[in-house]
């Protein structure tokens, strides 16, 4: 039997080490890398593609959805299983559209986690039934034929990445350095995303991110 290789991406070191121990207790399973931000997760999967990327939805830096997009864009063989702190229907729907293989709650039992891993490694999708595509469309229930438009859903992929880095406390200059952009370009993204979210300063932006579960409230902003 071939060894299943996993990259584990989670902000919380204690949780990650505990999860690694549980994962490697399974036969023929090896966690080949542990990272704490999205940029490192993407780089790890590009350098040595694992069978599975188990990624925290509130990961710092490049968010989990953008990591999924990038891996999907480059036709990576790695399956992505997104871990959520609580049920977030919009994030689940976005994860499916971004190419993730499934989602699992961080509060799930061990058997449920193992089952989710087996499902996605077996080539199946692991999402709530109401999110499974029906006749080519993403549906949530019998009365909702499309994803509701929310302020956050209006952001482009780049705006979401800039938003997350700003909410984590990075300055415009730091964001520019992380994304290899000019500070003026980041300023434009910042202006546009704040307008779309109807927030007017950094504190409102951070509050929005915490409220929507887009960054980890326990960790807080970096600055």
C-alpha cells in the first residue's frame, strides 16, 4: 500500500501538532510538511505535491480559498480539504468553486475527519448536500438557485487577498512586498475593497473580518 502524504496548514501550532499525531496514527500516512500561512502552503505543495493539503480556512497571509485557486489553476494533483472553525455556508460554497475537494469542521470527531480524508482521496467531493451542483448550478436549498450576493462576495480574488493581509495588521507597504505589487496598486485595491464592504477605516475592516470569521479572532491582527 502506498503512503498517503499530507501537508498540514494551520495557524495554531498546538492544534497542528496534535492533529499531526492523530493523522500519522493511521497506517501508511505521513505528514510531510507543516506550515502556518498560505504562502508557505502553496510553496510546499508546488515543490513536493502531497496527496492531500489539509488547510485552515482562517490561515494567515494568502487565504485558503486563494491557495485552492492557485493549485487548481496549475492543475495540481493535490486534493484540498478545508478546515472550518464553524459552519460557514458562503465559505463552503466558495471553497467548492475554487477547486477544493471538501470541507470539514475543526470541531468534528476523529472518525468524521478520517472519513472526510478517505472520501476526498477516493476522488469524491465532500460538501454538505445542499451545496452539491445540480444541473450545472450551485444550489443551497429548493428556493435558492444561486449564491446570495454579499459585500464580501463582490470582492475580486486579489482584493480578498489584500483584505485579509490588511485585516491581519500588515501595512500597505508590507502587503505590496508579500504580493510583489507596487504600494500604489495595493492602495487602489484597498480603496476598492473598503468601498465594496462599506468600511471606512482599518478598525472597521478588522471588525468585519472577525465578524465574518475570515481571520482568527484568537490570534488578532499582527499590528
